[in-house]
């Protein structure tokens, strides 16, 4: 497995030029010199230097894939086939989630699977999980994925998945960003700046202690001066000192302790942006930002809906299709009789509808009360054709919604 040379003896590079060069190498148009391994190696190390990032990734995974799912037949006569397919891919579902999340984080991801015989037919099992540095999104290759194998003198070779083995590989690429790095590339500079700021903060803590100055009077002898030097060192080491009346020790404050507030503000801003980039929302908002959090929470729900939709397409177009091929001799002539779907609970549907209605009203789009009740289950004393708008602001106007 490839490792960036800068990571061999250090946890993370201290020079921003290392990151800039890795990004540049990943974006070269000349495929002979293009190399995504340097960037992906740095991205893979990010979670080790920034533990909070790992929490954001877990939350992103939960937002995207925590809902219940099922294999739903298009016709009731295929219900048993759908149930068998569900039981077969259940054994590999966690790995499929990991592929999907890694694809979002790194830009693309890949696993190789094999099929074991069972009473349910041929069950998929992970044969190899490729490290991010071992794959590259490349439209010239099958599955839009090139496999990278290290060669002599730090170089590598690209290999394509063979057409006859296409069903043995599950690949995913971030649909919103086909450039190398995915979501993690969006935050790597933020984390670099945070680490640099922490180092500077440690130096600042030294300044907070101030500077000790020893001053000798004109009448001080050489012995007094030497004793004064030792006294200053004693003051540094033990917080006390004995001196003659010919030596004065003064303490000078060179940094205001309140200056540390800028550090707190800066790091919180960085942490917020990192969390929003990964999960769509921030848990670090201050009291004055709570109103904005309502919008962010809706953004997070939008991300979970968007993520689940993409995950459904990912499963239906690859794993479910390959599973059907392996367990149906008439695959070439038949369409899939079922599909993978997340099960949306009624309460979740109503919350989503409420968010959609609120967004519409805020944009100036009136909603009639009958539709509002139907979509949210919330009863109101108004008439069915009354319109909900954002034009009124009164005591009974909850969340800016008014009735007219």
C-alpha cells in the first residue's frame, strides 16, 4: 500500500506546499504524470490527526443509511424472490455502506466480491477492500475505475476491470464531484490550519508567562551579577529567588490573556465549517446562531434524503443487479423484478413535509390549509381554503407562518 513520504516520520505534514503539490498531482490532465495516491494518502491520515472528523463521518453515515430498508417486488408473485435477495445481500450490507461512504469521502471507492454457495443461492462475500490509494476515478476504464498497482521506483500502473469480471466489483464515485478527494479534500486545508493554530497557541502560552528581567545596579560586583543570573534561573524553575540588594528582578507582561479569545473564535469557525462540509449542519453554534440552526437542520435532512436516494441507485444498479445475475439463469433476458428501497416512517414523512412547506412559505409561496393538514397531520381552526403565508406576524403566528 502506498504511503506519502511525508507521513513516514510525522503524523501530518507541517508545510502547506506538501498538500498543494499532492492536489496538483491529482488534477493533472496528462495521465502519464497524474497521481492521486499522494493526495489520498494524506486524506486517509486526516482522521488520525483530527479525531472530531471521525465523529462527523459517523454522523454522516448515520444520516445517510440509518433508515430501515427492504427489497420491494414490483409484483406480488415475486415477493419470495425479493425476500431471498434481501437475505443474501444483508450479509454484505455493512461493507456496501462503507463503499458508499468512502466514495463520498475520497471521491471514489472499490471492493471485489466473491460468491459462496448456500441454501439461498450464491451469497456475496467481500474478497478484497481496496485502499483509497489503490483506485482512481477514470472514465476510460470499466466501472469508471482504474486499479492502481505500485511499480518500481515509486511509480504505478493502471489496470482495468475485465469485462467478464465486472459483476465481481462494486464501485462508487461521488456524483457531485468527480475530482479526486471527495468531501475530505474540501476540509484538508481547514484541518491543516487548525493544527497549525494549535502549535502557535502552544507558543502563545509561553508568552502569557511573560519575561523575567534581571537588572544590576552600578555598585554591583561581578559576584553579585553572577549570583543575579542564578537567581533569575531559580525564579524560572522554582518561582522564588534570593538576591542581594544590588540586583533587581522584574517581571514583564508581553501578551494579554484576553488575546486568546481570537484563537477560540477562529478554531470554532474552522470546526463548524468542517462539520457542515461533512454532515450538512453544525452542533457547535452559539446562542446567537440558534435561529440559523433551523435552516441547517433542514439542510441535514436534505442531505440524508439525497444520500439515501443515491445509495438506493447504487445498490439497484450494481449489487442487486449482480446478485440477480448470479442467481438467475435468465438474467440477460429479464429485468429486475424488485428494487432496493429505504422505508420512510410516517412521522419522518410528516417532518419532511413540514420542512418543505416552511421553506415554500419563506420563499413567498402560499400553501392552502387543507394541503397543510394533509401533509403534516396538524389541525387548525381555519377554513380548508385559507392560505398560509409569511406576510403576517402575530401571537398565533408560529415559526413565521400566518393565516389570511
